[in-house]
C-alpha cells in the first residue's frame, strides 16, 4: 500500500485526479421513442399473445411426489442434462 509521502514525491502523482466516491453514471443519450400504441407495447411486455403452457397445480402430495413433479418439469423444459434425466 502506498502512503502519502511516497505518492507526493512521485512524478505520477500529478497525473492522478481524485474525485468524489460515487457510482459511475454514463452520459445520457437520445433514444428513439417506442413504437406502437400503449396497448400494443403492454401486450408485448407481458407476453399476452405468446403461447405458453398453463400452470400446473401439484396438489397435496408427499415430498417424493413433489420432487418427481419438479424433476418432470425441469426435464420437460430442458433444464436437466442427459446424465440427470437418464437416472442412476
């Protein structure tokens, strides 16, 4: 670690600018306005028109049944690799 005496005697100390400690904020820039009506933009953001699978309710089951349902979901959506979905 450098102390104040070492830095003050250095020629490089004059090139260092010390500013207040605060987070970096990039400069603002002009961006184009959003396209479409507010209704269309809201529908796109919320994904109303995208086909998706309905929610699944896993009723009162024991821990093993809940784990099986979770593993089936993960496998169906591609979150499990081949070695995990193949079993022991």
